[in-house]
């Protein structure tokens, strides 16, 4: 494996996008067209290193606020939170449910279900992880790419949930949050950062274990979001060096999300047909 041109003792798989010199994490400078070495970064317009970048993760805060407002609107403290049969009208009308998507053509449920939660612990845990990942990913990605990544992960999570359990009422931002985990893993690996040491890898493993061990958790939603977010991040990373700007990365996310949405509707229709 190549070694950093400034630190010969450090192996790295990342090269400068301008001159091709191998660089370690300490020498990486994030630019709209990929990582650059200190020499090339100094010749260009002002850029931000991963350590110095401090842009406010505004989109992350807005998404968290929407989740909290929806939680209140859905009737925080209502009987549906404790597992009772009496669900609030908001929960009934906006949660993910296969027959409603297929028969009622409630396609919006693929999105709205990701802003509903089944209790304080549910929303608290999801919003904490969302804050952690959002403040990590949004500054280097920018608002538009981060939002595109989030909603792509959300739709992929909805597809996974319908694939595994189409006749269950499913809610939560977990699919989107798992997508951000997958994206963080892919992006760190691409930059020569070990996700197992950064904390992202262990968090993914812990949450996957919880998904399989704890009852009433949407395994499909978590797996769908994780894979969707990872694929979207890989596509965005590859396209970053093709053309400057947000158009191609956002378009890639929209394409992945559209495929997941069509697949989700198809799966809900098949499930409804089998049930009939």
C-alpha cells in the first residue's frame, strides 16, 4: 500500500484528486472535487479541512424539529404509544402500512412514516443519533446533498420495511438514521479513516444487534436504510470528481430514491394481493 508523501510511515489508500500524491487523514483537505494534498489546496480558492469546517448543520436541526412537532401532533402520551389498539388519527393516516400504500394509493406514507415515533424512548434515541451523524456529515456535504441523502435513506428504509413486514404499521426515523450510518461508513473508508476506530462501525454493529434481538423493531426498515444510504454515499463520492456542484450528487440520490419508491409500491401491491 502507498504511504503518505509527507508522512512516509503512514499507509493510505487515498490520493490527492489534483496531483495524485498519496495522503493520510491529517493531510487531507476536502474540496467540492474530492480530497487534495496541502500543496494543491494552497494553490486553489479557500477550502476547509475536515477538522476546521464548522458550518452549522441547519438541515439537521430542521429535520429534528419536524420529528418533534410530528410526535406532539400524533398525540404524545396517547394509547398507541404504549401499544394499545387506539391509535391517534395522525398515526393511522400517516404511518407506513402496505395495504394503504397499494389499495389507498397513500404513497406519501413512504415519507411521512419516517417522521412519526412510537414513544419518548423511540424518538429520543433516533434524534440523538441523527444529531450526532448530522453534525458529522452535513458540514462537508452541504445542505442540499445532506437532505438528498437523508430522504433517499428514508425511502429505502420504507422499501425494506414493506419488503419484510408489509402488513405492520411501521413508524420512525430509524431507516433514515441507518442510512446516515451507512453513508458515514462509506465516506470515512473513502478518506482513509477507519470507521471501527471513529465509532461509526461499532454503532452500526450495536444497532444491528438491537434490531435482531429486540422485538417489534423493523429489521427491514433498518437494513433498507443502511444499504440505501451506503449506495447513495458511494455514488455521491464517485460523482464529486466528475463535476463541481451539487447537481450530479443530488440527481444520483433522487434516482436511487425513485427506484426504492417504485420497488416499495410494487412490494406493497404484491403483499396485498397475497393477503387477498
